[in-house]
């Protein structure tokens, strides 16, 4: 079984070399010591969330921390192209389900989208709390999937900021049931951001589609079935990853 992975203090991980000692403390240290119950002699990973990961052998364990000796150091290159999920806010926890699965499937950034037909609305304190919840989901999924790089959780956007982002991206793909171009046949760029835009339960409005396509986005379809807001994005990311990263 793959060793457990924890997210450590970036500065501590950045300076770690084989043979050095690394202290894992705070929430991650307590989780490692009291929930996972790491014991002296056991191996585990600590990553900085930016691509650097160290394999450690536990030497000392207390209730709130674990200290280990570095056995191995690895660096994960920044991916190209970057895969960005623009996920419309959805009711229940469907948007969080999408973000969790997308993280496990290798997404590099998640962007909450306040679409016109989103039932859920992020305003004021709720926006800050909801964004923090998304970030926590991303962190948990990063550790579960043993990723060295943690996806960026960006602030929520409306249509205008999203249109601006489309203009800066190398490619933007809008999942739409009325599209005729299959996602699987789209030629992908070698670098830059590839945005995958997923609408809410009620779908993307004609005004949104027009604004996005004028900015350069391409409507695409996944297949003959209609997927939920929680599964459409991850399904698209799996298709893209199979063509760019899983070969």
C-alpha cells in the first residue's frame, strides 16, 4: 500500500535533504500521530503542495507531532498544459463532489463560477466560508490521492471575469449538451491553461454561451448522455488527462 501523505510546512520541506530531520506539527502532525497513528520505523510522505515531496522514516512521535528522517526526496515538474476546472456553483454538495474528484484526477486549479442559473449564491461571509470549504476539500483530496502539487483554489468569478480569463487561456472548452464537437477530438495545446467550464443544474444560458464563445471558448460534448454537475467536470478531466498525462 502507498505510504500516507501529509502536507508540511513549505519552508521545512524545501530545505530537506536525505538524512536530515523533518518535524511535522500543527494539525497535520496531530492527525499523523493520533489518527493515522504513525509509529517509529514507519514510512510516510510529506509534501509542500508545490511539487516537492520527501519520504521519511518516523523516529519520534508525540501526541501533537511526528519527527522523521528523510529517506528520499522527489520533485514533481509543473504540468503542461495546466488543467483548470471552472465549476458552476451547485446545490447540495455537488460542486464540492466535483472539486474532490477533479483533484484526484489531476486538476491544477479550481474556479467557482457564479453562473446565472446557479441556485446557490455566494455573498459576504458565506462566500468566504464556502471558498474555505472548497479549499479544505482540495487539501483532503490532494492527500488522499498522494499528490505532491495541491491545486489552486481561486476566488469565485461572475461572467465578466470568466470571459476575461477565457481571453488569456490557451484553450477553453465549455461542456454543453447542444454542442456537436466531441471533447475527445479536440487538439490540445502543449502549454498554457486549458479551461473546462461546467454549468449548473439548469444549464448555461444562451447569453453566457455567446459571451464565452465570442471570447474564444469552444462548446464541446462528452457523449450522448447528460451528466450531473458533480460528474461532468471530472469526466472531462479524465478524458484530457488520458490524452496528456496518463500515457
